[in-house]
C-alpha cells in the first residue's frame, strides 16, 4: 500500500490482543473480575463513539490532505509559469537588444548616405550657384553634347543618391518602430514576471498554512487515537474478564471458536475464512504474503515474514482455489458486491478514505461472521480479528471462483 496511506492507517488502528494483554497486566487488584453485561455494553458504546470520532477527524484529515495535494499542484504550476515568464523575459530582452542594433545600423547608413550626398553636391555644383560660362560649356570636352551627357549623368547620380536617402530613411523608420515595439514587449513581460512571482509567493504561503493545518489535524487525531486505544484496551480487558467467568461450554467467539463455527460451513468463502484464521498472530509485513502463505515483504517489510492486508486475502482465497491479484483495489473488482446484510464468511470487506469512491480503497479484510473480520492491519501489528464495519467501510466483494 502507498506510504501516505500506511501513515494514516497506522494511527487509526492498534492490536487488540496486545492491548488486552497490557490491560490485564496493568489492571489493579481491586478491579471487577467479571464485568456485567451492562458494563460491557457501556464500554462498547464508548468504543463505538471513539471510533466514530476518529472517523470524523480522519475524514477531515483526508480532506485537508487532499487540499494540500491540490495546493501543491497549484504551487508547481505557479513555479512553472514563473519559469516560463522568465524565459519569455529573456527572449524579450534579446529582441530589444537586437532591435537597438538594427536601429543603430539604419541610422548609421542614413548618416553615411547623407554625407556622400553632400560631397557629391559640393563637387557637382559650384558654391556660388552660378552657371558655367558658355565658353566653358562649349569648350569643354565634347562640347555641348559632352556637357549634356555629363549633366544627365550628374542628374542620374543625384536621383540615385536621393533614392538611397529615402530608402535609408524608411529603414530607420522601420527600425525605430521595431525598437519601440520591442521596448514595449519587454516592459510588458517585466510586468508579467512580477505578477508570476507574486502568484508563486502567494500559493507558497498558502501551502505553508495548509501544511500547518494538516499537522494540527494529525496531532488532534493522534490524541483521539490515544483515547480510542484506551477505550479498546478497556473493552478488551472487560471482555476477557467476562469471557473467563463464563460457564464451561460457553466460550467466546475468538479465533478458534470462529474456526470451529465455520467447520461445518460449505462454499469457497468458508474455505478462505478458515485458511485466514489459521494465521492469527502472524506479523504484518508490507508487501508480504502470496498464494503459498506468509512471505518476506518489501521495503519496510523486507525483513519480516508475514502478510499485508491484500497478501492475506491472496493466500486465503488461493486455498479456496481462486487466484487473486495482490492489490486491494483490484480485489474489490474480483466479483459481485453483496450488501452488508447479505455477507457470508469469506467475503472481502473494504475500507476507503472516501467510502463512496472505490479508487480510494486503502485496506481489505476477510469477513468471518458476527460482524467480525480477520485482517492484517498495519506495520507493528499482527493478523487479528476486528470489527468489520468501521466508519470508513466502503463495501464488500464476493470473489468469483
């Protein structure tokens, strides 16, 4: 099972056998050795109330954890948006620098063209703006025809220079426009990165507050679970003292008694239930258990031979000839779903963070009758018999053989 689910489940249950033994050892000499039925009923009512209270706080914790998961997702998105804004700003700054260089080149070319035109004008026309004398025109090379050729050439060169001026002026205008656009884009992007940074900081602060809320609820739950443990121990102790006082032949419904009660039962479910009850007291091992029996687990269960919840189910139903996948959610889909009032020994009972959503299943047990189940509960505990209808009960499955 996932680590976060294990963390939540670890606080929510405790070994009844160990607690009962502790209670008996710690009971004062003056304790009532044989509680009345009323005392036992009152103790069970208190235990039920404690379980319900833990169920409520567990639901609140699941909701807070879900909100924290959502906020963590929002925080990751905000960080990525900030990173994206940073990349866009870098590109905008590069574009702006390129526009500045383009504009500078255009201004340089325009200035150079203007200087060349000024030199050309100075050479082509006298400074006093007077026309050359007729004798010079006629006496020049080629006479009047030569003069006209030279004048035409000068006019053509002048027109070309003017065209270059217009072309460079247009290039300067375009470069200036690009420069202004790039500057505006860079300013806009700087605003965007400021907004993205502020959003990142805001969601980060919200995540911090939500983590504090989750921690507070976890601490509150720990206190409730401690009270629940005491109620379980008190109830277990009273039950054991009352069982010890029963006349011979009226043994309580413990593991061996349940097994004997199932001895005459038929059907694959009864076979599976009897198989599971044989392993009461076996250590919990994360990832442990297979069709052949208890096994070394994985990760935190790597050094423990035992079962986890779905591993015990896999083994028990393998004894009945039905092969199930070692995964609670898949086991939920292994057959029809009988109603609570129709359960038979061997049916699988499931528990979820959201009982209406099978996707949130985190635990499975094997129903053995009398509102009881056999389960491999959590790390540190052992296979045991427990009440089958906790507040997080999510339904049942009858594996199809």
